[in-house]
C-alpha cells in the first residue's frame, strides 16, 4: 500500500471528477471508471463527498480515500511560459572571455527546422493575449535563415495571434539583416563592451564600428537594449559608452556582472 503524507495533502486534495455516486436500498457507493473500483461508503461519507465538504474528513479517512482514488491530489496550476526562447545555434563569431559560449566554434551545431516547428506549435497551443519568441545562441544571426523561416511560418500559420520577436545578438551581423529585422519591429538585445577607445586598445575597433552603424540604421530604436557586461577591464569606459550610444537614440541599457 502506498504511504501518503496526509499532513501535506490536508489542503491539497479534491474529489476525483471521474467518479459516479449512487445508492441502492440503504447502501451507498462510489464508482471509479478509471480503475473499476466500486467502494461502499457510509451515508455520512456519501454526503460529505457529494457536497465536497472535505474539511470534515480526518487524516486517516483522507489517506484511505486517496489510496482508493476517490480523492486526488490537487496539483498547482501550470504557469504558462511568457516567452519561447529558441537557441538557434551553438556557434558564435566571437570568443568573449566572459561568455558561457566561450570556445565553441563558429560552425557549431544549428537547430533543425523540425525542432523549431514543434516548439512553435506547442507554444502557440497556449491561450494567452500575446506571444513572444526570442532567438538566442551563440550568435543567433549566424543562423538567420532559420530565424526568418520560423517568423514566416508563425506569421502565416497563426494569423490570429499577436506575436513579438526578440533577438539577443552581439550586433556584428546585424546590419546585414536589417532589411527583414526592421520590418518585424523586433526587440534587439545587443551586447557591447566599452567605448571606442576600449575597442581600439583591444584591437577590435571593427566590432565597435559595425555595432554602432547597425544601431544607427535600425529604425525602431525604442526596441533596442544595449547589454553591457561590466568587469574591471571596462568599468571606466561605461559612462562614455552609454553617452555615445545615447547620441544614436538608445535609451535602454542593461549592466550585467559576469558570474
């Protein structure tokens, strides 16, 4: 016999909704089609169960009824996910020391369309006012073709759903994809490290120029968040970095401390 912690279940039980209650002559029964149990019960218990007054049951009775499947554990309501995040690639064109993806090659495995489609379809089965799909990596724009395929499929298949899209990117490939990103009014979380001098000193000025030019061209600047990973190598450059991108119309900044 299964041992049950009745103290835990005192306020977490409910009547099995599949049950049938019936009485014949002076006898009272409860029938469970699930396990074909027919349980003979007292008239008092019959009344308690039918009226759902479970507070009147003692712990011993609850335990026995749980074992007979007359009562069931009432599970907490499932929380709907607010966003579907798809890791469309493990690869990255950078190799940042602070990143969890450090050391993974640029040609690392990409997500298959079949997996993406299943994920989108399952997410869209939920009933909610707004749907959010985020693209993550690695550097997700290394697999821009799949991102576009997912967006086209979602927009064409779920026409009655309001869907927002978001990309978490290092920004280096952003300019090359602005033609379709702009049309979707997408949220962009763009990584940056420091001011222009910081990039020059680290021999990465082309990164800085590419990121800044792409953000300058992006029409929906209110949808851009600049993610800045802060450590001792760049902390003195953050204020100037924020001022510099602020002049490009960026008002949203997130300061991140690497773990």
